[in-house]
């Protein structure tokens, strides 16, 4: 990282230094980490003419021989029906996904990965392994395990505390 980028990152990281309580600082640090990861992910996926959500759909569908109802994909990804419909339509247009009526529920539609989608998924997945390692290379294995445990605990707490509000 060049000096200018280090300085920009330092300014960003210190912008919220006025927060003295640990909860607020934790939220700021999580938000900052997510923002940095999204930026790096965006650049990574653009090399394949993909986005992170498109790759995640390919990941889900690659594991689902029987397809997945669109509503279920939206629920897993925490996005609205309109958003998942638009995303799937783009992926159909790109030739990575196909849609079929759900034989179990005629009112819904399932998405299936195409051969082109599967080929792209495996091409990206192989490179993604090294990419993911680089994203968290500042942590050793024990720290990664701790981080995953703590983030899972935070996620469960959010779900439990806010389930009735959203």
C-alpha cells in the first residue's frame, strides 16, 4: 500500500476516535471492515464481470441440484423480492441461471445454475480461495476461529434482539 493510501486509511480509521464506549467503537470497526472488504470484493469480482451477490447466487445454486425458489434465495441473502427478482433476471440474461416453475408450488419459481454459470463459479471459486485467505491474512488460525465465533454471537444477538422490529 502506498503512503497516500495508508494516510487515507489512517484518516478514515481515526475519524470516529471521539467514540469512547466499546459498543459504539465495535460497531464503527465492524462497519469500516465491511466497507473495506466490499471495496476489495467489488474489484475482485469485476475481473470476472460479476458482483458479490451474483457470485453468492452461483454458490447457492451450485449446491442445489433441485434448484432454489427465488423467495428462499432472497431470504438467505436478506434482500427483498424485487431485488432478488432483478438479480436473477440479470443472471438469466447473462446465461448463468435459468428459471423454472416450482413443481411443488405452481405459484413460485425456482432458479437453477446453467453449465455456463457452473463453469464461471468454479473458475472464480478456485481463485477466491486465495483471495479470501489474503483478506484475513493478518490473523492466525486461532484468531480467525475466535473472530468467527464472536461474529456468530453478534449475529445471533441481533436476530434475537431485533426479530420483532424488522
